[in-house]
C-alpha cells in the first residue's frame, strides 16, 4: 500500500472544470488590473456636445416613409414662413436666392429711393382701357395717343435707370457677380411701391 494514497477525486476530475476555473481566474485578474492612463484606447472619447448631437440625430431620424414626408412638409412650411418674414423685414439670411446679395440689395434700394414712371403703369393702363371702351371717337383717339405717350416715357425712364444703376453697381461692387441685376431692378420698377417684395427699406429721395 503506497504511503501517500492519491485521492480518487483528483484522478477522476473533469478537465473541463479545470479549464473553466483557470479562465475565471484569468478574467478576474484582468478586470482587477489597473489600466495605464497613458495607454491608448480603442477610439477617442467623444465630446459631450458631440454625443448629445448624435443622440438627437438618432432620435430625430424618421422611422418610415410617411413620417419622413410629414417632416419634409413641416420643414418646407417653416422655411416658407422664414422667407415670408424676411420679405417683409429685408433679412438677408432667409431671402429667396433671387433677392440675395449686396448687388440685388443695391438694385432694390436704387429703385425704391426714386419715383419711377413704370410704377404708375397699371393705374394708367386702367384709365386708358376705360377711355378706349367709351364709344366716342375723340376719346378713343386720346386713349391711343396717351397709351403711346406712356410707353415712350416708360422706355426712356427705364433706359436712364439702367445706365445709372449699372454705373453705381460697377463702382461699388466691381468684383461681385452682376448678371441680371439691371433686369431685376427694372422688373421691380413696374410694381407699385406698396406691393413690392422684399419691402422697401429706404425712403423716396434717400440716397441708397
């Protein structure tokens, strides 16, 4: 009989139990080990503002097509409301693309600061139309002559406006794109002052 008998439990112990115990011990050792603060992490820690922005973007992401279409309509309404307020106040940030820029602002102020014959075109056209409908030959002839006279005045005034405006734009903004600015101003001159959009920001006679 051997002096130191081997326990039967040691002989028949399962190898799987030994491996499991060894793995548990290693994991406990790794978890309790202090990490070097200078050691690089897998990725940089995001800033608080960036993390909040990411959470908001995830929360605001539409989950289906119907919700996405609803959100697009809501954004479009909000944008149109901002443009409407900008047309009334002249806020450059939310103006439509055709009204943005210093050149277009100068064109608007140039027209709004003076009397333009073209802005009286609609009232005079109504008067001429009424005269032409009266079945009196003399009044109809007067209406025709008055119509021709108004057209000539508008053309002459528009040519003068275009020359002076183009000169001012070239002097003030030599490096800015100027394409379409004169035509933009002439179209504005055809509108009555109270109906112009964006609303006039200068008074008549005021230097733009």
